[in-house]
C-alpha cells in the first residue's frame, strides 16, 4: 500500500541495444536446429503407427502441443497488460517492456501455427480426427462438421491471429508512444480500451482452447476447458516472464529498477495461477467423474488407466502439489535461484500438461483380443492398450517452437527497456510487497 | 532504577490524592508524525533498549525494521495448523466412510478421493484460519484488558491520532533521566511517566468482576451437569414432546390393543380360506408339475395341456435357458458354464450338474421333476420360481429335453437328406 | 488518571503546520466514523428503516413458525421442483456474501487501497447474508432441530455423515465460510473497537467503554502487536481467497455433480463464483448508497470507490454473460439432445419469462455502466443494482426450476408456483438481513478506521524516509 516513489537510478542501463537482435538470432537458431532435427527424425522414422496413414502424425501432434505452449506464453502476458491498465496496476511498469515483448510475439506465434493449419487445409487428415473422412459417418460428429471443418477452422484461426496480434500491437505501440511524448493521457486511453479489449480477449482465448486443443478429441466437451487452458497458460507465462527478466538482468540491464519485490510479485502470480489451474482442472475432472456419463468420462478413462495414469499423477504432484507447497513461502519467491528453479519446473510441467491434454488422443486404433486392429478415431478401445509412446520428436518440436517464440520476443526488445515516461513508473520502482 | 518511593508528593493535584502513585512502570513519549516515530524507535533500539514499544493508530510502514522486530513465526504455525486440518479432514472421511461404515453410494467407491477433496480442503482452511486467529492473539499476549499505560490520558489517543513510544522501567538500560533525555533528543513533543496504581484498594480486581466470573462459570456448568445426570440416571418419564400432534397421531399401529373388536386386537386378519387375487394356482400340472390321482401324486411325464409344444416354445426355452441356466450349466448343458470355469480358474473344484449325460439323473427325471428343480432348486442350486414365470419354466424343460436329444444324437437322428452334409 | 508529566511539548518550536494538519486528518476520520455510534439519538430515517426491517423479520418469524409446525409441504415445492425457492434463496444469499470476502481479501491481496472504505460494511454483509442463507437448507430439512446430525459426531446409531454427497460438502464449506468471515471481520474490528473504547471512556460513558473494551481485548496499538496482526491479516486474506472460491464452487457442485440437463456442466464452479461476486457487489451498493448519504460518509466512501464497484459489476456481469454463451455453445457442440432441449426450454419453455429476466438484468443492465455519467449518479446506480439483484435471483431460479420441471422423464414434468409461505420466508430473510445491517451500522465502527488511516498519504509523513 506504499505510495512511495522513486525515479530511475542514474546508473541504470535500460537501452535494449542489440539484446533483441541477439535473442531473435538465438531463437531462430534454436528453431532451425530443432525443427530441422524433428523433420529429419520424422523422415528417418519407420512407418506410420497408431492408426495413422502418415508418419508425420506424431510430428503434427507435437506441433499442436508446442504451438499451444508458445501461444499461452504470449496470451498470458497479454492478459497481464490488459489487467494492468484495467485496474490501474503499477508494480509491473518497470518490466512492462518485457511483458509487451512477450505479448507482441503474437503474430510470430500465429505464423508458426500455419505449420499445422496449412496441412490441415491441404487435406491432412491424421491430426484432427474431424478432418478424417470417417468422421462424416460418425453420428456423434457428423452434425458439427460444419463447425469443425478445415476451412472454417482456418477462418477462425485467422480471426484469432489478427485479434490477438492487433491487441498486443496496439497496447505496445501506444505505450512506446508515451516514451516519446510523455503524454499521461495515453495511459488513460489504454485504460478505457482495455475494458472492451478484455472481453474480446476472454472470448477468443476460450475459443482457442476449444478449437485447437479440445477438438483433438472431437467427441469430448467441457465448458470449463477454455478457462482451464488459460489458467495453465498463465502459469507458464509468468514462469517465462521471471526467467526472461532475470536473463535481461544478467546482461547488466535493469539491475537497479527490478528487485526482489518484483520477483516476489511474479512468483505470487505464478503461485496464484498454479492454484487457479488446479481449481479448474479439479472442477472439470471431479464433475465429469462424479456425473459418470460415458460421453464425458471417456476422455478421463484414457488418462486414469493404463500408462497415462502415471503422467496424470506426475502432473498432479509436479504441476500442483510440489510447487504449491513450496511457493507458499515468501522466500521461495524472493530468492532468485529458488524462483528460477520453480519457474523452470513449472515451464516443463506446463508443457507436460499440454502433452497430457493432446497425446492420449494420438492412438486411433482399437485392438481386439485376437490382435486385430481397427482405426476408430481417438480415445477408443481398451485404455490399458494405449501407450504414452514417447517420441523424441515430442521434445524437439517443442524446443524448436520455443525458439520461434524467442525470436518473436526478441523483435519486441528494442529501444528503452523501461517505459521512461509512464506516470506509474516511480511507483513501480519503489514497489514493496507487504 | 526507579522505585515506588522515588516520587513523593512533589507534584500538586487539584483532586485530593489519598495514596501516592505506585512504582514507576515506564516512560511514554509522544511524536508528531509516523516518520518521527520510526526515527525515534531506531534511536531507542540503537541505544540498546529492548523493553520498548511503539504505539500508533495504524500499522506504521517501516517501523518493524526500525525497531528490529523479528519476523513472526505465525506463518509456520499456520502451516502446521493447515497440515493438521488436511490430514484430519482426509482421515475423518476415510475412517467414517471407508473404514468404520463403508456404504455404497451411487456406485462410488467407499474411499472416493475426488469426492473427498472438497471437505479435506475446507478442513485445511478451517484449521488454518483458527490457528491464524488464535495464534495471533496468543503471540500478542492478548486479550489483556488492562495495561499500566492505559492510566495515561495521552496513551488513550493512540487509537485516534497519537504516535507514542513507550519504554518500560524493567529494561536493563532504563535510567529515568537518561531515558527521558534520549526520548527528548529523538524529537518527542511530550514525555510522561507512567506509574502503577498506588491505591491498594484499586489494585484489587473489582468484586463485581470476580462475582461475574464465578456466576458465569457456574452457569456454564449447568448443561454439563444436566448431561451427566442424564447419563447416570434412568427415568420412566416420556420425552418432552415438542410437537404432540406428530408424536401422538390418531391411528392404530399393528399388533396393538384395541377395544373395538372382541379379540381386543387392532389387527384384522384375513377371513379363513381367503386366497390373494391371482394366487389360486389350482392346476397342479402347470404350477407344480404333479399329476394328482386317487392314489396320491406323481411327477408328470408330459407337458401341461395349456402349452402348445412347437418351435416357438423351444426358442423361448432356449432364450430363457441361455439367460438363467447357462451361467452354470453351460450353453450345451454339460455343466461347464462361466461359473464353474471361474471356480476352476481360481483353483477350486465345483461342477454344475451335466444335464445331458446319457443315463444321468437329469435325463432320467420326469418332466415334472425337472420343472420342480427349476422352481425350487436342488443342492447348491437355488430356486428360480421368483425369476422365471411358470410357462417359461416349462419352456426351459422343453429346451433341456431338446438339448439332451441333440447332445446325445446318433447318425440315425439326422434326417436322411441331411446326412450327406456330415463328415 | 494520575500519571506524572515531566516534559510537555518539548521541542515545541518545531511544531510545523503540516503535522498538525495530518493529525487533524486522522482525528477527522475517527470522528466521522464514530459519530454514527456516538449520536445520542438515532437518525429518523434509520429508525424508520429499522421499523420496516423488523416488520419483515416478523413476517419471516410467522412463516418459519407455520413451516416448522406444519411441515415443508406448505411451500410450493411439493412436486418434482423440490428445490424451488428455498435453494434459490440459499444460493442467492450465499452469493451476496461473496462480495464482502472479495473486498476484504482479494482486493487486499491485489493492493486495491480503495477497498478500505467499504470492507467493514461488506464483511458485515457477508456474515448476515450467510446467516440468511443457512436458514433455507436448515428449514428444508424439515426438522431443523436435528440439524446437528449433519455434523460428524459419535452417536448411538453408529452413523456417520455421507461425505461423498455434495450437500455434505456444503455443510462444511458454508460453516467454514461463516466462521472465517466472522473471525476475519472481528479481527479487523479490534483496533477500531479500541478506538471506540477510548472515546467512550474519555466521554465518561463507562458502560459502553467496558463493553467495547471487552471486545477490544485490550488492544494498545503496539508495533509488535501490529506486526503479527498484519501478518495474520495477510494470512487470513490468503486463506479467505481460495475459501471464497471454494464455497460457491461447492454450492455449484450441488447441481453440477448430478446428471440433470442444465445442471451438469463443468463451467459451473467459476461461473457461480463470478455470479456471486456480481450479485454481492450489487448488494453492497444497494446498501451503501443510501447509508452513505444518510450518515454523510461521502468523503470516506468516495465517488471513485463507487465507480470502481460499478466497474467490477460490469466485469463480473460480462463473465456471467460469457458463461451463458459457453453453456449454449457446448450444449450444441456436445450433441446431447437433453442438453439442447434444456437450454431451448429455458429460453422458450414455460419459464421463459424468468430466463429473459435473468439475461436482461445480468447481461444487458450492467452495460449501462460503460457510461461514466451513470457510474457517478448514485440514484441510477441504486436502481440498476436492484435490477442486478433481481437478475441474479432469477439466474438461480432459472437453473433450479427449469431443469427440475423438465427432467428426463416426462412424468416428472411440472410447473412451480410459490405459495405465500415461500414469499413470507424470503421477505423474512430480507428483514433479518436489513435488521442486522442497520444494527451494525449504528453500533459498530462501520468503516475500518485504522485501515483508512493507514492508506492515507499522511500515514507516511515525517522522518527521514529513505533510511531503509
């Protein structure tokens, strides 16, 4: 509740200089290396499996996971910007440029997503089962194939891409303008715009969850899915923010402006979203488990039995219980090595969570007692016979896409890394957590 | 060190001071702003004092550090409380629902972890909240409704607008003159000594408070006394009836006395020879499989006349047989159904009767006896009278006969024009 | 008191005006809050409102008497709509309580300092709303004097509560919530009760000084005490935040764990929480706007605070709207015929009027709050908030009544009409709520004096600030 104010330290280095370019370069290198590796791995891999005709199916499944991952990192930070203006926040001002850089990676994220949208449009049928010709004969699916058609899906994808990119770009651009003009009215304008922007944001984010991830298992549905997807994404986004801010401080920049108080708040948000995600995930699971209706429980059946149950337990313990207990303490959030540990930890588990959301749907076969196999679509047959079937591509595609995202973030790290003329900056610099 | 006899009547009061002030308790110094209070607190702390405290109408930001207050261990205590709540909440549910009285609800396992999460969570919160609340007061040594500083009128303004620093005389470094000077130098706008009560009568707790405590304690014991009495005594008096019209309804319960009827009972039994509607079942062949004659009864060897023996009845029999009988006797009647197989898989040896064994008991039984076995059971086989209507039981008898025939068939039984298809 | 003064106004020359002003500002806060309780005669409008509230409470007492002595058959729900008005009212009241916890805990954690002017009253509202809410399930049991059977206790029958039932979760969630709210509220009150104690003692009103003094637990405003107090406050806020989420989530589980179309949907927990906050803020405004005017608290409960609450109403209203939309979309997307029917039936079936009342009050009415002009006109806000209260009541009614009146079996289909006793009890709880609130307003510090002072710029005045 402090109203103390501070001005930028005279020795502060807050010019980005070549930082952004370097990060973009590194990101691009990672992307080329790992996506190239993934393509080679797929090319040299054996034949198609798990009921897919094309051996690229694993690659594309991993691609959807990786894409969702980098999307959530940006979308979480876009939310933080909107919230910042909406509630007249102040503590993030000192690191706002970094947050903006993460959010403005949005166009790059959506360009990267074309990697699975274009094949889908070109008739690739081994990723989303609703794009498979068999789906038309399934009366559980036939009625919604108008919604889940590659064309309409792609149209919606473009809407999401344009919507999120425009929101992020608008807020970043206006905020940069303030650096030049110092006009406090810009904050006021952004505050007014942030309210309708938040509405657009909420609708689009939920829809991305429904479209990109939920429709991987097209017969399954859950109204909370979009919210849960967003909550999990924000865990990852805040973890990534902590690491990025630290990385930038390691280059000697922002060393005076950003301190344990800011890390404490980033840690608090990461903690809060860890809890929020657990809350939504539990609500979804418990209600479907309790209702015990086959059209809903089949999704969990393949995650509670067979090999996947171990992944489920790992997520419960690793993504919720362990970080929750330790992040309760203020010290784990204020001491840098500890915060780094938990940020990296949550970033890994955020990926595992998305993996767990997508990959159980990878196996499209039903195996009969006599060994006969039939292609029947995702989540069919005996769950004991569904394997995690880990593939190195799962990891390499993910890292490659993170590289793409870092390249996008680097684009935004230019000029001043502190919004020098933001009226809330003095408050943010003097920020203190109770 | 200051003591009670230090200050005699060296100050004049308008009101008659019958007793001198008691021992010096401490010194209060008032400051103008929260910032000055912080600075003063730092100076006092730097001077080595430990028994001092700052008093303010609201928590002053930064004073903790200035006074050198150690971080409270309250969060740790709360963590312990929360953990106790969590474990307690889980244990409560496991013991009550899964161990002490397992009970099937909606097919959910007795030990249903997802369904136990909400209460485990609430118990965690409840215990954490209770430890926070009570832990905070206990650590603060409150409630303590009286404190010597309350004797100062200046101190009463702390809850309004005053920023006061108090140093207690019990501090090792306390020296009246030096301490006062220190506070003055720190910028106090007013300094004041606070003494303990000197009037021996007023040192005592007022009698009415003692009386109130005794009375309320006694009053609080009444429920326990009543409960203790109720547990150790018997009474033939009825319950207290809150709703007499619910407890005493104008109706007769079964097997009670009633004056209206000559037998004095409230029950009215059935009139002799009454048969419930639809339960007469006079046809012995159809309902019991017995042919009655002058000399007694014998199992019927035919079928009841109301049944038409045809293909449809055999099919019906097959259908019922496969549902009710095949689990033990097997689809072919040889006694190797799913149940014996399962017993065998478990290492046991139990065989259902082979219904089709040539010359076996089942083959030799008259139809009526087969019917009776289905109806009333045999050895470990239970009766199926409740599950299978009479006509269906006869259909099963017919099908069993067909099974016996087919399972023991010879070449001659195959119609001549079909024999060629056999190998 | 007979304390000795050895030095008075020692550095007197340095008495700058600034600090005098700051102290006057602190005193003004105390005075402005305390006068409500100190006024020798209550305000006429207050007396009038209390009279009306007591009459409503009387209606409630009569309704409860008739209900308990006759049986719950006197309500209109002796058909398949067995949860009709009572559970609607239960959920509505619980929801209203949520704003208090949100203001005291969530806004505290997110450092929204404007909360200090209203948190005390909002927390009081929480407690009274929970009391009203608890009446309904209690009476719906039919034999409220056996309510203690719901709590686990060793007994002659060897019976234990059935913990797999969401209704049992409610017992734990709501009672934990009620207890936490009371403790949290009381803890916040203690320093202010000490202020009252000292004021009444100074005035010579011994009886009140003793009463307030007992409840103030001997609070001295010591820095060592404040330190632990602030920690405890932060911890309680941290505990109350997940608690407030859990309570309405558990209430939503009552519905969502079933398979009934329109009830079984996973968005219910966050959607109920958002709706609860929405209705709660509407109720806070409904109560505070007239009382703020009546007791001249405009400079403590500022226009900007009212505006902030209007914005929260707008935001939560949109969340509720988003949930309505999601439900409709998934009802279609799921391909479940029963779900589709349930939602079509809500909008077009026999209860269509309640559905459209809900949509217009909860989604359309808050849209007015986009306008700053409306956000700053108390009368219009008051009217709009009453609409929101009505809309949120209808939301629960729509969920409960339309789904129960059209469950899977057509033989279960029915229509619900409330009886006079349904209405009477509802009016009674309103009466209880307003009575409690009016009494609170007169006798308890209605604004968190210490917190308001701590949030004032003067609280950081003086001294060498940049020492640490």
